[in-house]
């Protein structure tokens, strides 16, 4: 089995049954296969939370890597809100997706306001980490929240050559 397939198998096993891999692999070679140098995921990407612990959030995202068929683990992202009457973006949070491609606690309850928001995903960094060329260096999803009491879910389906997003439930 080639290294890329072994990495995907390890990630899939961890995702489906939390099998023999530790919950957070600092190296994707945890199952004993030989990993290429670009498959190393630095500890800060996986452990860093920046104040966004497992709290209920009215705003969520879920990123799936459609090229591998797995969650996009370790993808950097930023959440911003448009302020000053539409003149300037204010960064609210920075984080990384977890092992399931999600970002828990993206916007803590009580901090959502009516307005325009932007999720910026560092797709170039994600694909470079995997040794993959890509067409889009980043993806920005701009959306409007018109009712701060509702929940909003912004999924992203990602490949090196395309992306799709929609309002989820």
C-alpha cells in the first residue's frame, strides 16, 4: 500500500471507530506505515484551541475533503464580521478544524449579532501540508445573519480544484 493510501486508511479508521490511532495524531504515521515528510501535522495545529472549546455555538462549519472522502483535519480558518457600516472586517476568531473537520465553539452563544460575516479557509496551507498542488489559495464564504436567535451551519466541500458551500441545517 502506498503512503498516501495508508494515511487515508489511518484517518478513516480513526474517524469511523476511533480505532488503534490516538485521538489526535501528531504524525499520520501512527499505524506503523512509513509516512512522507509532508504528512506531519504539527502539534499546535491539532492542540491549539484559542479559546474555542467544546461549547454550544450558534454558528458551525464542517469541512470535507472530497478528494480523499474524509474530513479536512487541521484546516486553518478565520471568522470575521463586517463593521463600521460595511467598511472594515473585524476578526472574531482563528482556529483549525478538528479530526472530524469541524470547529467547535466557532462563535460562542451570546456573541452573534445581525450582520455580515466571513469564514476564511486557508486551503493553500491545507493542501501544501498534504503535498498537493491546488488552484485556490484560500476560500472566503461571506454570509448574512438576519436573526441572532437562530443557528447557522456553513459546510464546505473541498478539493484541490474546486469547492462548494451552502447553508446547512
